[in-house]
């Protein structure tokens, strides 16, 4: 291993946020399988948000909400333990806000898992506010569980890459592929419209732009292979007019799509970019978003 390479990434414990929705139950079972693959414990979190309701809600109603929340948590944990009897599972019933509770439970090195939609809203259009909240402001990886969770495995983890600056979060994608005994596909999608009027004087054709992207993606793939010599790593470059559309089309062919979150501008508030927003709403497989610098934070590489 060359001295300029970081250490391989370690996958931490898994925490999943649940409510009474079928999407949350599916997310809990997916999270349990993920924790088992990692050899890590699973924390199941249900936030009743009693503190946020206490001013305008009677004590009797608050107690009923608390009792219902406890039932939901217990039923979810029981379903997980029945399917994964050897997995270490903890339960936490929080009185506070769901987003804050999940972030606290994940700590500095955990992974947060949420369903694609909670109770209420429009199923085809709305990602639950908890999912959007943790994905937009996370300091640890977040997985939004989408698609048919019981479909046969494809044996592929896909990483949506741009260039060499992606190496840090790509270590998480590589580790995810390794624990699954899957291959890692680096997919670089170039929006041809983004180059119109900018590089025509520098590059003679889109073919040259694509060739440049191929070389850059191949270089990233080589660096990942050096860190994970037993991992099969492939790389593809596709061009089109819709980056989100091409990535969504790739999701039925992969078990997990991983992408890096953009660095947030100070003061800009919580916001997802157009590409992750589209994938979290329309992808056909679980989507993992990794914040900048997470994989290499605190390593010795």
C-alpha cells in the first residue's frame, strides 16, 4: 500500500428510526441485515416527540401517545429478533425530536437508516421529513431504504462518482461491497449540457470530454483496488442530459447506491442537492449518503 493512501474504512454500528408504517418496518429489517453483515449491533429508535407536543396536548393524550410508541418499538424489535436471533439489538424510546434522537444515537461513527416514507403524505411524491432531515444535515452516513427489500441480490454496490476528490467516501462504498461479497461499480455520469459554452474551445468534442472522465474514473478505481485488493471494482462513464435520471435507471441493477454529500455552505441551512434528492424519492434500491471526510476522519492514513 502506498503512503498517500488512507486506511480502509470501518463500518460502524447501525441505528434505525421507526414508526408504525410498513416502510419503517422494512427499514428496520434492512438495517438488521446490514448490522449483521458488519458484525455490529443494531439500535432501534422511536421518537414519540412528547416534548414538542406537551404544551398543547393533555396529559392523558400524551400518555396514550407514549404507550402507543412503546408498543410500536417493542413490536419492531420483536420482529427483528425473530429474524436475526444472534444480533445484538437495543431499543430506545425518545421523548424528543426524531432527527435529533437519531443523530445522538448514531454518535460519531454510526450509520443512520430510515424508511423512504413515514406515516402520512403522498407515497409516490413525499420522502418523510425525518428522512430528509437526517440526510440533509447528517455528519454520519444515512441510508434511505427504498425499493423491494425482498428482491434477489444483484451482487453489486454502485457508487455515483465525480472524480478523485470522491476517494474518501468511496471507502465506505468499498467496505459495503466487501461485507456483501459484492462487486463495486463506479458510475460517473456526465451532463453534456453542463459543458455547452464552457469547454468547446478547450476540447474538440464530447468524445474527448468522455475520454477524460474515463481516465479520471479509472484512476480512482485503481486507488480503491490498492486499498481493497480482493474486491472486484469496475468503472463506467455515461453521458446524457439528466444525471439524476441515469442514476435512477441504475438502481434496479444494484443492491445499494452510495454517493457523497456535498459540503454545505456556512449559513445555507439544510438542503439536498438535485441528484440525491431525486434518488431518495425515485430510486429502486436503498440509497446511502456519506458526508464529506467521514470515511477518513481520524484515520492514520
